[in-house]
């Protein structure tokens, strides 16, 4: 028998909403660590195993790795304690679940970009659970919905808030009633397993738009400074003495626009941006060639063993020059919104630290703002060159940690 878990009133409604036929879908949105994901997962499997036999279901996350980490790692052991037999075929991204004589298949899908819609196309599903819905492309979400053609199928959406112009907010949350969707909005107080001390820790971990979204659970527009929590006088440090265990360089390539290179060294599990190179062709009065930039990068490396160079993926010719010079080059993941979230998390947690010697990076930090004119989260295209290569570095580091634990999962491309 599973050890009893105390569920809040809102979680209890998640567990029982499907007993009645008035709703076709469930939407749970709101704060991080609010208990919505686990209660939805338990409910989804109980519903599937009590209503169907011999059917297929979809479990979708931003990536399959994040789905396993955010949902299945905690959920599967609990389902087994409930008496379900859960078998996983990792190579097939498949769970087979048997309970009270009924057996169903649960297919795992990652919805990381527009091409992901093709992965789920052709499947016939009796229901779909979409975790991190707001981070998935609309094409993938709509393809997953279209696959649910079995009579009695239902839709399960889970997400943290984004901006108020986000398509899912506009098309599903604001239109929940007409779509026959039950929308339940969660706060941290809806998670009885979260102590006041832990709630306070999460509340202090965010500021600005991230606080309003992830702590207050608001669908709010991004405004002001992007890294508004960062204070150079307080947070920047002098370069540490002694050896660093690893070295890497991040690159935002520019010809007409400035080029920015960051030198990162690791010490005791923390990555320090110890030095930088920043070249503005407008101020200098001439553009530099790929070969000249490669010379500059070599001087920045200064004989250190550079493990990898993470480069703006659009800089194809410069990447080739660096490879011919013997550098191991990684094409950066250029997902802007995910990259900003990942960078902010790493800066706040102390996994990334900026040194005072990086004056151009610190200057851009104080000027890097959200573009409030558009309807989506995007930074202004100014004072963003060191910011871009810092984001590339953070996303590469998160992708490396995907093999273990990471805040955000990303695709790695050598």
C-alpha cells in the first residue's frame, strides 16, 4: 500500500474532476512548486486505468528528459505503491501500465520545437498529458490534441505562466468555459507538502517578472531590466587566485555588430567569467575578419586548455576557422526565452559568477531590457552581445547536465 499523501482541496479536485462528464479538458496553471504536476499525474493514470483497456496515451514534456525528471521520477514509484505494475522501455520511450486487470500504453514525447509535431503525428490516443504546455510550440500542442480521437478521450494541460499574449493563455485559459475545460489556478499554498520555510526560499529566489509568474502565478508581461536582481557592486567578484579545473569560451559573433567573447573558468563547481574580449566595429572604424577574430580568441585563451568554444550558431564561417585552428566548437542553443530563464537561475543560484574584470558584460547587464512593444517575451536588440554569449554558455552547461539533473533541458549539437 502507498503511504497516504495529504492532498489540498484543489489537488483533491484534480484527482476527481473526471468523475463527471461536463469537462473535456483540465488546465492547471500557476506558481512553481504548487503541487499541480504530481496530483495531475496521479489523476491521469487513475483515470486512464479505470476508463480504458488496451489503449494508448500521450505524455508530453518540453523534452523527454525533462518529462522524466519533472513528472515520472516521483510519480512512477508512487503508482507502483498504489498497486500498478509499471514497465518502462526507455529505448522506445514507452510505459506499459497494468492495474486491476487492465493494461494500457503511455508514449513519451518531447515538444521542444516546431519539428516535434511530426513525432506525434499518426498516433491514435485516448488522452494526452502535456507538462510545461506554455513552453511547447503551438503546432506540437495542437497536433497532440488532434491525436485524441478515441471516444471518451480527455486533455490534461499543466504549465507555469508566461506573458498575457501567449497563445495558450489567449486560446485556452481565457476560453476555458467555451472549450469545456476546467481551469484550476494554483499557488504555493495549494501544496500541503511545502513548508513555510521552503515557500520563503522560493519567494526569495525570484524577482521582477519571474517572481510575478513563478511565485505569484500571474500571466504578466515582461517589463524593465531582464536581470533586475543583479547588482554589480554586490554580485561581481575579483578573479579568484589559484588554478581553475576547466576552461571554456562563449562567443557572440559580429561584423557590423559588436563581437563578444567570454572566458569561463570552473573552480569548486562554480563557473567564473574571468576575462572577456569585446570589439565594436563602429567605434573602431573597421570590421575584423574571421582570421583576426580567431587570433583574438587565441590570445584570450592565453595557452589555457580550452575544453570547448560555444559559438553563435549563425556564425558558420567563423566556426569553420576555429575548427581548423584545433578548437572543439559547439553550436550554441539560441532559444532566447529558455536561455534567459536558465541564465537567471544560474546567476541567482551562484553557479555562474561574473568577475569585475568583465566590464562590457557588466555594462550590458545594467542596460539589458525587455522589449515592451511586442506581444511576446523578447529582449530589446541592443546592449545584448555579451548577454547573448553568456546565455549560450548557460544553455550549453544546462544541456551538459541533462545527463544528470538540470534546471532546463536543451538539445546539444556538436
